[in-house]
C-alpha cells in the first residue's frame, strides 16, 4: 500500500513498513497547506500534529485510512473524512506513561519552584532563604479529572509520593473500578464536592464540546486558595483569562504543557500572558515526546497498517453508532458466485439498509456464513424469502437491538 507519513516517525518502524512491501513516503516537514498537494496518491496517511484539513481530504483520491499517531484526533477534520468513507484511527494508551511522568515533574517543579531556582543560579544569584519554603507533597490531596489511561498512571505515581488521590464518579467497567479501589482512589459525585478538598488538580481529558472551556471562572472559584492546577491534556480545556484572574485573586499556581493559542509549528515566537506569568510554569507541549513513548506509538501504527492490509480496522473513531433499531441476521449459504447479490436484492426490495456485514468462508470453500447488520423492519416474510433462495441453507435472527 502507498503510505504518506507526514510527521516525525521512528526510523526503525519506517523500515518495518518498507520491509513489508509498502511504498512509504516520509515527509515530516509537511504543513496543512503542503499536505493538500502531497496526499494525492496516498492510500494511508500517518500524522501526529500535522493538521489534516477538509481540503487535503478532498484532494486525496486514493486515501482510505488516516492514522493519528497519538491519542486525539482534533487535528483531523473527521467529519470530512467520514463524508468520504475514510477511516480515522488513533493510538491510545501508548504515551500514557510519558504524559504521567511529565505531570509528576510539573507538580514537583511547582512545589519546589525548580524553574525559578535554575533561573537565579544562572543569573549568579543564591536565594536559599526564598526557595527553601516548600509545602511538600506527602499527604496532599490530588484531584485527577479524567481517570483514563493517563489519569491512572498519574494516580499510581501520586500514591508512590504518599498523596491522597481523588476523582469523579463515572460509569466504569469492573476492571477499572477494581483498579481504582486498589489504588485507594476516593470518588466524588461532582466537581463542587471534589475541588474544594484538593491541594492539586490535574487535567487528563480529551478536547470535546463538553470539556472545552471547562476550567472557567466557576470551576476555579471552587479551588482552594493557593492550590496547584496542572494541565497536560488540551489547551482549550482552560479559559486563559479566567485562570489569570484566579491566579491573582486566589494565589493559584499553574503548570501547563498546553496553551489555548500555542503555535502549530515546532519552533515559533510565542507571546502569551499566561505562559509568561510568574505563577505559571510551562513546557512546550512535550507530554508524549519521549523516545519510549514515540517508539511505542510507532509500533502500534505499524500494527494498525498490518491489520488494515489484512482487512481489519483497529482504533477507528468515526464509524456511526448503531441505528435506533438494528437486526443482526446470520445467513448460511453455499459459497457460490452471485449468492450475496441475490440476498442483497431481497433486502433492497424490502427497504432494509445494510449497516455492516462479514462473510466467513469455511474450510473447503463450499459453504459460508454471512453476518449482516440491518436497519429497518426485518420480518418473517423477508426471512422466508431469503431462505427460499436456492443456495441458502438457513436464515436466523442473531440479535435485535432497541436503543432509546
């Protein structure tokens, strides 16, 4: 397959893709505008931070899969991809440790004012009397908003520091619930009951309509005076003006790896009142940027490509949710040319839409089973008409789903 890798990527994993027979074009310096021309004949696009616009997607004649080598997809016009039946996949969980490590580093940096220590030493100033005043982390309460893969890694490390970990009550599977219990994480029903109890609040949420601007004046008013706010998730989660006001009014400290107006380029001038405030320690959106994390992400990208070449889609984020009424039908039939076309003709005439289907051929290639997800009124008359087709052995409803 023809791949365009439009961001920095592991050379070792690039070679693995080439060794598998793929035609790999590596152009890590492409920007959004350059991608429009470069993408024309690519079947698979791999990006990290490069913006994938509607214009780029619409110029890509052969494109069928976009892989985001990271956990989010906010740099990709997913709607445009969906309109052209292009899969969008991402890589989750492979950089969780790297982000958690930076989170803990920022917490320690704020508590011990490490950046200011460094600045003064480089300026030939010795101020032990100023910097020896630290609160310490043992026994402090840290509120983790977003107890996904990154949040859990932060919780593990915070517990190792002797901190009390709290979070929010959410619907979780049994394994997640058990892990939180083992870590001793106390859960609160809402922010209003959690935030006033926290010495440190750290954010690990995706950028969504629900989280955008979540850390606003109301949120910050609930935090303790002098508390620490850590954000290694997404810049648009925080309202910069409200955070600046809270820093002045409540003596908050902040440590941020992401900013609302941060540059897209790797190097650029960056003027930010928030980033330059003396109560804010910032890093350059480097949370996932360790060699270990990037190698792990790259390995997963190669795995996604391998499985896609074999007809399996991993990590896809833009498939439609099931319709209000879905029927899954199993059709056992002879493995002959034209059988499925006759099946589809019956479904068409009955006004049934095929949402998904798989056809499994059995050993000897004499028989197969089609598993078809249908939207519409699949009734007994349609089932009987399908079963009356000469090469069909049996038709059964496997599952009916009503969603409310």
